[in-house]
C-alpha cells in the first residue's frame, strides 16, 4: 500500500463514516505525480476538491508528516479527461513536455488576471508584475509583506506561473519546507544536492520567511544561497507577515539583504475590493450568490481572503447537499460560528470609535444625552452595529450609553432597520463602517 492510501486509511479512522462516504471516498491518490514535499490527489469535480482542501487539508498534512516526517503541500485537482487536457493552461502544458521537472508545481489559478486589484494592494500588484516581466534586473529581492490571507502567495505564484510559461526554472517553497529539506539533507550528508536544488534556478520564491527567526544554521545556509543567486542576477522573491527589521531573531546581514531591493506591503482590502474578490471567486467556481449575501460576506467575514473563499465553498456545498436555496438567512446560519469568533474580538468602544472618526462626531457626544439630529443618527448607527458585530447584550449596550434600560436600545435598532428599507445610502454607509470596524 502506498503512502497516500495509508494516509487515507488513517483519515477514515478519524472522521465520521458519513463524511468518509460523502467526501474522502471519492478522491484518489496519484503516487506517480507525488513527491515528499508535494502530494497529489484527484477528485471528480471542482466543488469536492475545494471542499476537501478547505476542511481536511490540515489533517492530511499532519498524517503525511507522521508517515514521512515531512509536511507536504496537498494538491487536490480534477480527474483528468480528454476535454480537460485540451483546456489546460500553458504551465500545465509545460509540465506535460517535461519542463516542470525543473520547476515547482504552482497553483495554475494564481495569475495576474485572476488577482483583484484595489487601493490596498495596487502597489504590490504593480511591483510584482514588473518583476514578472523583468526578473533579476529590477527590485531584487522583492519583499512582500502583510497579514494572513491578503494575497501575497497569489502574487508571488503569479510571477512564478508567468516565468514557467516562458520556460524558466522556478522554485517555490514555504520557509518550513526549505528548513525541512535543509535538515533532511544535513542529516543524510547530501548538502550538495540541497544546494544544487535551490541555487540552480532562475527564480527562487520563499513564502513566510518570518519563520526563519532564531534558526541559526538555516539562516547561515540561506544567507549563502541568497548571495549566490543575487550575484548571478537570479530573481529572489520573499514574503513575510512583517518587515525585515521587525523579525526577531533574524541576523542583521539578512535583514540588510532583504532590504536591498524593494519592499511592498499589502493592506487589508477595503469593502469594494472584498466585494470584487467574492464576485470573481464566484465567477471562477460557477457559484451564484445574490448581492445581499456578497455584501454580507464582505462586511462580516474579516479580511482573510482564504477564509472568505472557504466560506463561499462551504455555503455552496451546504446548499447543494441540503437542496436549499442560497438566501441571506441560510448563509448566516451556515457560517455563524466563523462570525462569532470575529464578534468576540470587537468591543463596544471599537465600534463607537470608528463611527466617531468616520462621521466626524466626538465620541463623548455619541455617548451623551445630546438630541441633535446628527448625534442621534450616529448613536443609533452605533447601537445597531454594536448589536450586529459584537456579542454584547442590549442591557450591556444600554449601560454603555447611559440609557435607562434595554428598551431604548431596541427602539434604536428598530429605527435603523426601518430606515434601511428605504435608504440605500444608509445601507452603503453601514457596510463601509462594518468593514472598517472588522479591519481593526
């Protein structure tokens, strides 16, 4: 029995019979296309592939690690047939011709065309495109930094996919994979093979370099790899969740080299960009969500695009399996656990502070007894969004606003709800405020 089937057998013991028969039973392991750091599975359709990737990726990685001592990247693709072969991308065609043996297998859907550009990522996108067109000549290294799920991996793999289509040798790896390979080759005294792998390429892409912190031996090896590639004018691309000087335990000479080229940050997306991302995701996967659900996800799911994509897949899967229409109420019930996690992180003060700043009204006025029209409106909006975005009860909200009891809170919420039925501008304002609050 090959390692993939062993892992599936162990997974079967960990999950319910219902989930096994409904999901995992339908995928197959491809030993021929798998490596120690990359495991290939095939599923009968895109929905099942994405659903399993979202729900079971962590367990699959863990089980492979128990078997081989190496954490692999898990790929779940669609079963091949003649039609799919005809529609494959240039990068996949290069794989068929043997060129992919020189390069890392990247996600073919990560292209510049599929990346949604907004104010929050415009600079990073433009820079990445410039590097893709002229690697090794400008911005070397390219250092992208930003929070989790904002699109860093998409952009760097878009560079890689573009270069592979031109016949270049691209190595993409997470830092964890780099370190695991380093440790394995060091123990087996085959460091020449390790150096050959990472230094004889046209583009080296390292994801999540922040985990280099405190790894002295690995830092030493990466320092020399960096120098070799840079001197040979080979492109180096690095991502991190923070700037080099903020990575604790990183030696100064590496910090200095990371700053040689260009650093570009990706900020959390604004509401309009999140809406565009959701719409693009639905278009690619053939999922139909109405405007209310799209706006609801954009306003209430935080800024992690991977989590939002997971929620879209989850909604579509639940609707299909339960034969339910995708309504706003249904969407809220399906992903309510994810929303609760977010609610716990937002305080009443967070909500009122943002509203005070955005509406240019003193926070003390919003919480006072003032009855001017603009202050009353700000107070009602604050109460409405506190109830929507936090787990605070109406009595708790009443205490914060020095109200007599919760009936005043209920009245404010009812008033805003009624206004929303006739005022589209208010609806847009609330969505924008919700987005700014959740971005905290």
